[in-house]
């Protein structure tokens, strides 16, 4: 007998006005109740008050799970015992106009803050999760064995495990605020987002009443060494690094850049800072290949190695721009938001040479004291070109600033054609 066809299902568009049951969002309100919950991924379309869905790029995998029959559309997370291990905020920055526009400061507290709405049937999901863990890195163990670090049983165990509080954060964009950060109109931002994502979210151009967007991009993770509450105390020494993802180096140890050495050096500095009575912070953002993506990054590697004259600092940024059309798409304008979420007002020791990161942090009202560059001994030979080019372009250094136009001698290993 023929298999009976499933009943037809209408495609439910959200590009029309409606959603009378959607709770209002008052971005920047002083309390969670006044701000209102973020309702994204839900089967009750009338409750939706944002564009997009939770989980960023992972929402595509959720779609596959639903299509394959492995996940029910009706599933709602059981948030029992998922509360944060440490309380972050609330801090004055959460309601200061324009201070936070790219994440939901109340995102870790939805189970408690919106209990009534959850009981009423609203599908409200956390966009931030906070837990405790141990970070175990061979470089930290080596530093312990070499005597640069010492075990104290509190911040660092005898086996080389560092105790941390860590928070995973999904992006939640308040579109009017994001537009102001980038100096464009909200309508222009919405139009370009709509067009450059292939029309993925028509509400960007049809629903001006929806001001919050959950973009399909990776988020960030913060690692805190010490008491998280101390981050908001300018009197407690804060050692911090803001690090952008580099999978090849951070995970696999590729030596064409300084990403992993700088990251592990920062972790060592954070541990030492916590042991001095301060607090350490590493903020790790998913912006692979300067937000150009890993495919583009590898194409640039090939172009750099194969160009006439080999890999040189003079042409380091030029080769990226030839392939990608731009030198860097990380655009650090949104980066300080996570620091304001943590209540940070002063970074005593910023473990970074990036002028873009420094300018964004200080320009957002956070005081920066000492800047800590990576020791020369930690720079891989094949990454010397990158470091010379960046320093010549304006990166901080405590040493001599090279002239990129004079750095024409190929360095590092060549790439066979």
C-alpha cells in the first residue's frame, strides 16, 4: 500500500506586523523586569520579540536535528540546577546609555528574573551560562616546572591545573545601538545585514518594531582567574587579555602566528596576578582569521609564501587585502561590551599589543594602565614577519619600532608551490 503523504504545513513567515502577545523590550532598563525577556527560539510565534534565534551558528544544526527527527520542535529546556555558579552584576554599566549593545546583560539570570513569564508559557532561554572549571595547558605546566609559576592549591594546583570561572556568551544585538557604534543609520545597517546574509532574515527590513537581533555568528567565552566580583573593583589589580580565535595556533600550535604563545603567556600572567591578590581575565571571541574566516586565512598564507620575494612584513597586510578586500574585519567597536558586563572600569595590566583593541577599550571609558607585550622568546621564527608588520603598523611595543618598508628580506620557511 502506498505511504500516506503527511498533511501539508504552511510556512509561517514573521515578516508581517503582529505578535500581540510578545513582551516589550526596553533596552538599557535598570532592572530585568523593566527591560523584559528576550524571546527568540520558540514555537509560539506570537511570543517572539526579536529577529533570529538563539545559539547563533548552531541554530543550523538544530534545524538539521529537527529535520532528521532527532529533536522535537516542542522541546523546551529544563533549567533546573543550571543557575550560574557565580553571580555577575548587575552593574551600573548595564543601564548606562549605549554602554552594552551586543549582548544581553541579563542573559544568565533568565530563570530567576523571568520566572513568571516562564510559568506563563514563554520560551525564554539563557544567552549566557556561567560555570567553574580547571584549565590545564602544557605551557602552564612548563612554567610551573621552570619556577615561573608556583602552585598554591587555590589558583593553581601542583599538577598545573588553573582554577577558573568561565562564562559562555551568545551575541544579542540591539540594532539602534550597534548602528550608532559603527556610525551608520539603523536602516542602512538592517538593509546590509539582510542583503549580505542572502535575505536570511526578512524581518531586518520589514519589522522595524523588532529592535533586537540574534545574529548567526559565534559568541565568546570569558575565563576569570580569581574572584569574579573583583573585576568591578578598580582597586583590585586586573590583568586581562582580549583574544580573537585562531584555531590553527590556539588548538593545533601552528607557528605562522603568535596567537597561542600570546594566549598562554596571558594565562600565565593572569595566574600570577590572581596570586598577587588581584584577578585575571581572558576574553576569547570567535573571530577566526580576523573575522575573515579560516578559508580566507589559508589562502592568504599561500599568497604570502608564494609571492615574488617571499613572505615579507612590507606586504603582510597587502596580501590579506588582495584576497579579502580588507585587512581586518574584527572591528573592535563591540568588543568592550563584555568588559562592561563584567563591571570592569580599570585594567591595570592589558596583555595585548593591538592598537585597535587598546583604542576600543580606552575609548569606551575603561582606564588602561600598563600594556604587556609578548616576550621575544615566545615568538615563533615563522611568525616574525607578522610581528614586525604589526609593530610597524602601530602595535604597541616596548622596543624599537621597525619600518615595514625596509623589512623586505623574506623570513620564515617558504611554502612549496
